[in-house]
C-alpha cells in the first residue's frame, strides 16, 4: 500500500504516468528531479500521508528507500 501511494505521488509530481521508482532510485536517476522537484515531492508526500518532515530528515535521504523508511517511521509501521 505504501509503495503504491509513494509511486502515485512520484508520478503526479513528475507528471509521468510511466515513471518507475525502486528503493534504490535517487535524484540522479530521474531527469527532472532537481531542488524544486524535491520541494514539490516532499510537500506532496506530506499531504498524501498527513505527516511532516524536518529539513534534517530530508537531508538524510539518498534514495527512495530512505524516504520510505522515514514515512514508515512517521506512520508507525515497520
């Protein structure tokens, strides 16, 4: 469930219904993933999951897997 919701957010933010992301996907792997897209992505994820991330948390994300771990932590799911 979390994976599909995260993927949907990515596809909406990057306006690409064919976009595929895995836990190892990073900004280097997605051509339009720049600093502005990062901000949009964080806001969209916060809205989708009703959570808030600190700048420090976001700064530790190196890949989609890190982002998902942070989400799981906020949602209380392992």
